[in-house]
């Protein structure tokens, strides 16, 4: 919360028009070495609480990064947050790995796998679209979507 408060103070100090901005944070999740992972409901609760305490309602949207979560966990966590709504801003996604990983695994760089890869991508995009509305039931993508995308000491 201190980081978000500092971000919005700096934006205010520099006269940034919040109505024309979006925030792209990670969700509030447990640490990678935590012996008892947080539930989707806990992640949603603490993430939304932090946002409501610090993000001005003039901001139109919060677009979450997946932060190394599995595709399925990222979708389920977003879904739980949106089930808690309405919120003063839209809660949506800006996933990279958590949108593409299963698609790339299905494609494998082989032209013959193009249709399957497109199908997998559409399934994940549909899941995230439903999660943005708080209507995702889970289960899209099977085992590949449940694989963690976290990489220890990942460097951008």
C-alpha cells in the first residue's frame, strides 16, 4: 500500500490526468517459498483492499500482470476480485505469460499445430474475459494452464 500511495502522490505532483491512465500492478499473493499458499479468495480480498485504500476512483482501470502465476490461478484470482464488485475502477488483465504459455506449448513452432494453438489461445482469452466479469467457472486449459509460470530470480 505504501508503494501505491507513493505512486499516486507522484502522479498528482506531476499533474497526471488519472482519467487517462491505467495501473498495471501484480496481485497481492503469497511468497514463492510460502509453505501454505493463499486461497483465491484471500488473494482477491487483500488485493482489492489494497487498491481501495490507495487508488483514486478517477483511475478508470487496473490491468493486472500475472506475476508468474499459472494461467488458471491468474484467471481464478481475477474472477474472485470481480465477484467482490462493484469497484470504483475496472479490474482486468494485461497478462503475458499467463495468456500465451499454453498456446506456445501447443504450437511448438510447428505450422501444423497452428489451429490447435489458436484454439488454446481463444480458450484462455475467453476464460480471462469471463473472469473480468466475475463469471469464470474454472477449468479452462487443463493441466497446461495449471502449471506455475514462476521463475526464481527471473531477470527482465
